[in-house]
């Protein structure tokens, strides 16, 4: 099967951790014909990130935001401050979590665990829309 690649533009979201698994899957109806493959999801931004984590209890999202805000607080004396107090902490959080995830595809579905989902991690107060490049390959 050939490689399939799409760009998804997600609407602006508030600061926090947002489940986007459905957004990604709905972009690739061709996934249903893949028996064995890989899906790669890449975010084209430096102040937001992607991760895979708990998809059931919304308290996890709250706790993740709280923990990352403690790890990279806005009150730290950063040098890069031209884009506002939330920008440099956003870069740090994005560097820690990463700009991509790769997920196996098995029998036409993402091979995520029962409680796993794909998160867009928005680290800015007003980050704007976010672009993802999703690439599917398999047979």
C-alpha cells in the first residue's frame, strides 16, 4: 500500500491536555484497510506537543497541566520573553513531551491500550489553531 499523508488543522484550544484521537482517526478512513502498519502524528509547532496517556478520567488532564506548570513555571526568570510570559514555559513543556507520536495499526485500528488516547498538549493561553501532519503506512 502507498503511504498516505494528511494535514489536520485543529481549532484553537485552551491551555491544557486535549484528547484528539477521534480527530486523527476520522482524517484517515483508509486505516480500516490496513492489517499491519504504523501511524505517525507530528505537530508543526514549538509551543504545543503530543503525547499518549489516560483517555478516561478527565482528572488526569487536570493533574498533567498542574504538574507541567510546576515544572516550567511562568515566574522563572527566562531570557526569551518577547512573546509573553507563557511562551518560554510552553517551549520547555513541548521539548519535554515531544512533537510526535507513532502508533501501531492492527486490523484497521490504532493498537492503543484500553485506556490510551492521543493528546494535543496546548501549553499557551492562546496558542491558536494547530497543524498536525499524519502519515499512515501499512499493508
